[in-house]
C-alpha cells in the first residue's frame, strides 16, 4: 500500500476502529439451536415426547435390603414382634413368659412346690403346696423378683403375692352347721 491509498475495510481483526457486526449474535443463536437439537435427539432416543411428565428416578438398592419397607417377606419372629409392639402387648407377653417358663426362672425345687396363678397390673399371684412353702416363698420373694426381672425385663412384675393351699369352704353344702365351730385345725 502506498501513502495515499485508503485501506480496505477490515474484517475485525486488528483494525483501528471496531466495526459493529452481527456475527456473535448469530453464533449464539446457532449454539442454542444446536444444543436444542441435541436435547431433542437424546429425548427421542429415550422415547420421550414433548409434554410428557418426567418419570421419577428410582434409587438403586441391592436386593434383600428392602425388608424394612415391607416389600420383602419378613420372618415369623419379626412379624410377631411387630404385632406385639403395635398392639401394646409387651407386658402381657412378658407375664405369659413368666408363667410359661416358671420352673426355668425360679428353679426346679421352688417350682415343684408353688405355681403362678394370676398376673394383674404388675402383681403375680403364686399358690404354694403348703403353708410352710408359702412362708418360705414369702421370704424368697425379693430374690424371686430379681430372677423374674432378669428373665423378662424390669417393670413387668412389681409385686409377688403368695397364697397358701386352698381349703374347701364349709359355709355351704351338706356338711354345713349353723352353730358349729368349723373344721378348726384340719388343714395346714
């Protein structure tokens, strides 16, 4: 170029004055259109169409872990524990356990001479064979309560009531007398 010549308009790479161009705006539109086209192609390969609701994503879990959600079968023991817990039968089941495992809990010798009769509101009633054994069990009541608490847990049996042997009632029946003194020292 000579000194008198005017340079031709530049293409935007190094001229003195920047020329306004529409090229960046067109490139952005082309990039957006290309991204939209790619997203549509991916959706089409997945079988999705415009307006469809997205499917919820499933969390992956290995098999057998779903037992707590109720999908896998539970063992009978787990089902029974759940039923007892739902119904609030823990104390009743523990009391039944005391009555069923009585010889195991108190020992063979004590179990031969006394048996549990009833359980109501934390009070276990026991019937002894004789008055001597009833007295002995009353003396052992604190250690028996400790054994019961160890076996079925605390706060199940609060009190142990010991009853002696039951005698027949002479107040009714064919042997009743209106002015008699009763059987006196016949039993016990």
